[in-house]
């Protein structure tokens, strides 16, 4: 385990190699989503190589077909052989087919940082293969029109001329120079249409899966298992039908843990920084497992201020609860810091998990934790991390309340709805506590034991008691839906341990892919709903996903009226128009203002909870003429450059630790070399040891003064 932790220093260079150079000033050549732009352009000629064959069969225009086409574009790359053989095109190169020539140029384009398209053709015997930014720009004002992608043409002259000669296609002209920045990373060029290639046989196979009612995501899952791309796809064979699994399950029933440990060792050898830990009983039998990888460790170093634990996703065939440790990145997306399979849900087991997690993460503590309503987990956190602010998941508590109080509340009219409203809409502790007393009295519920328990533990789960703590977006439906989609669709009850590990790898691949897409999108210009400078200022600061949340608050602010009270020291915000999915079901809020200091505090406390400003404060900004978000209200972890900046800092720390280890190894090596030559001679050995003592005397306590050996 210690070896695995130390592995971060040696692996972080590789992890950062691609991430540290995704500068936003060189991504203006990438694909942009038309529906999110404020100005659209048409490329006047040509079509994307290998990207125009999208119809097959009678259902090509169906919604499921469209969804499948979306999935097709997510994960295809040239073969490993094509990558290894890639080199710049040269005049005289020959290919058996035009498709081979196109694929060769497309592979070169991907590795170089651009995309290719087929341009002019002359009687089907001569083609120009062009940079996809060779077209001219044609502005259009139709903001409602939606297109699959949008490419910003720059009349780039880079191209290859390929001509049919003696039944072979030959490069007869090559021009390499581009007039625009190239995409900084091959992992980002995978989003170009040119690099989303499928052969006709592969498309036919996927269409057959579609017609067999296999949904697009699962169809792609099956396809990925059959096709090896960059070594990311597991070669194991998945059997979905339970009948065909029976014999295999019977044979492997007693080798589950052994197979999992073998898999862990393979991952440890293959991926530097991967680590796992086992909890064994007195008979040396494995009872619990925890594992994580190098990227997760780096993610936790950067985004480990908030974490979430849950055991509700699944259990394996040995009834071991599956417990992913979840965080949130600067796009507001789910991260997985590690996973555990536990023998039970007792406090001692959770204590082992938390201690193991902190040990692997070098003792770094989160600031806030949200967990299930689990007595053992609560007790373990109190022992292992007493200084960390933790709370129970409101949805978990209310779901349990529905189980325990369903019949009781059903017999009392509107009690269930009033309970939910009280929990969700209280803005102060006093408001909640007074409302609870009224509710209990109205429905004659003072003797109900479970309601008494909920009241007794209210400070551990009711949102109003955590208004000053950072729990990003946990009150939103998207937070729960995101984690559910991530795990419940991938990890099934009664799976083998090896399957959990395999799905963990697949989930992590998906997280990385989504993050790359988000990074790509954040570097483009969004669509604006207004002409307000503050909206454009927000777009320059935040990642795209966070900007969309901020933009929603700006939009909602237009549904409010602001009334000055207390001589400008406060404003009352009144809702004059309804809007979809308001966070609080109430029409009036107050914002406190400190004139001259740009200090604002809203009753809803959205800034302290989520790290972004609320619609109420934005409405006050409009009233006061504030055109930029004050610096104190910009939380760095939501900024576009936050990850890259923290990665650079982390790389510097790792480099310093690495340098120290290198110096130690160098000194030990030198000592060993000298020792080999003199160890047989007692006089020389004694003299050497004496000189070492003198050197040590000179160095100890020397501080920054360099001791010259000549002295």
C-alpha cells in the first residue's frame, strides 16, 4: 500500500502530460455545438470524411437511430497498427483504395491536431483531401436552427491531392502548413467528425443490435468489448443471459476472491499508482476490499473538499455492500475517488474503510461529507474524522420516513406533502422548528416514535442546519440521478467481485471521457440569453457546466422585483413570474447588503451551499448596476483553469519529492560502490568510516551554508 501511494510521484508526470497543455487559446479550431453559440457559421463546401454515411435501414430517421448515432461518435479511434504506421504524407505515397488514402490522412490529422474532409473531385479520379477549416465563413442569424456540429472555417490551405493512377491512389501534391492553431491533444481531436469512423460491417452490426431493442448505450458497451481501442477496452466476454451463466457461476463460486486479487495484481503492474487493500479475519480470510487508482488520488488532492458515501447502489453475490467514494469536479460532474466491497455495515467495518481511504490519500481530510442514514457509518466517521462536518442525505432520510410512516401519514390527509415542504423550504432553524411543532400538533402526531426520532436527529439531516457548509448541488435532483446512472446501470446485484472491478474501470473511462468533452466545450463560446455584461463575465470564468447553472440563476433573476428596505441595507425580492423548478417554493426573499463593500448575503444561502450566487443577489446586482461578479464570490474550484493550475502545483510538489529520492538513491549508490572496493581491507574500511564521521559533523546544522571539501 505504501509502495502504491509513493507511486503517485512517479505516475503523475504521465497523467499530466496530456492535461497540462489543453490551453484554451488554441482550441478555437475545434468542433462547437451550434445550439450553444451566439453566432453560427456555414462551411460553404465539402463534407466530413467518413462522417456522412449515417443512414442504414428503415429506421434510420427514428429517435433511437439518432441516439445510436450519438453514441457512435463517442469513442472511435484509428487502430493501434494505423497509429504506429502513421507519418506525414509525402508525394508519391500509394494506396490500394481511396478509403485507405483517406484513413491514412485522417490518422495523421488526428495525431497532428486537426481534422480532414474530402473536397473537390474531378470525375472521381482526383480528390483534394483538405483541412476541415479550409471553408469560407457564411454568417447566419438563425439562432433557433440546430446542427450537429459547427466548424469555424479559416480558408486553411493545408491539403493532399490524391489521384487514381494504374489502379492505385497516389499522393501527387502535399501542403502541410495551417493558418490556425492546431488542437493541443489527440484526445480532443477524437471529437472531430473525421475521427469517428465505423466500417460498413461495424455499422451493420450495431444496427442489428438496435433492431433487437438493445439500447444505444448498451449496444456501444457490447461493441467496445469486441473492439480494442488504445488498450482501454476489456477483452473479457460478457454474458447477459442468466441461463448461460449458470455453469460458469457454479465453476467459479469458490474462486471469486482469488480471481479478484489476481485482477488487482494485474492492474497494479499495469497502472502505476493503482492500489488495493484487504481486510482479513483471524482465519486469514478476506472480508473487505478497497481499491483506487492514480488518477483518483490526484483528483482527490484537487477536489477532495467534499465527498459522498453510499451503500445503496448494490451488493455482490456474497452480500458485500458496494461503497463508492464520490466527489465533484470543477464541471460539477461526479468523480470516483475509490471503491470498497465491505463484509457488513457495522461501525468497525466502516472505520476500517475510512482509515484505509485516508491512509491511501496521505491523510488529507475532506471539509464536508454526506452519507446515508446508517448508524454504523455515522459512528465510524465520528471516530475517524471527528473534525469533519458531516450530514445525512436528506433523500435517504425521507425515503426511510416514507417506509416507516407511509400508512400513518396516509391516514392524515396532507401531512406527507406538508412535511416535505417544511423540510425543503425552511430558511432558518427557528422557522423549521416552529413549523415542526405546528405540524405535529395539527396531525396529532406527538406520540409517533419515528417522528420523535426524526426530530431528535434533525440537526444531522435537515438542510437548514447546513446552510453555511459547502455541499455542492446535493439538494438538486441531478446529483442523485447522476450517481444513480453511474452505478446502478453498471453494477448489478449479485455480481462477482471481478465484475465490480471491471465496471469500476469502465466507469472511470467514462468519467475521463466526459471530462474531456466538458473541457473542450468550456473553451468555446456559449449562447447568451441577454446582453448583460455580467453574463459574459460569468462565461469567461466558469467551466461550461457551472456557467449553465449560473446562467439559469441570471435568467431566473428577471422574474423578480427588488424593493429597497432598511435604507439600502437590505432588499426584498418578490417573484412576479413563475419559472420551472424553483429551488424554494416561496415568493419572497431578503438580501442583506453592506454598502461600499460589495458584500451580499441572501436568505437562501446558495453561495455558501453551492459556491455560486443565487438569482436573488443577481437581481440586486441589476438594481445596483453591478456588471461583473465580485472576486469574493468567485469560488476557484468552479473556474475553467482550476484543475490545470492545481495539477501544476501538484506536479511541482511531486517533483521535489522525486528529486529527494533521486539524491538519496545516488548517495546510497555511491556509498555502495566505494564499499565494494574497500570492504575486504579493514584499514581502508576504518579510514572510510572515520572520514564519513567528519563529513557528517560538517553537514549537521550547516543550514544553508555550503561546506567546501577543500577546507
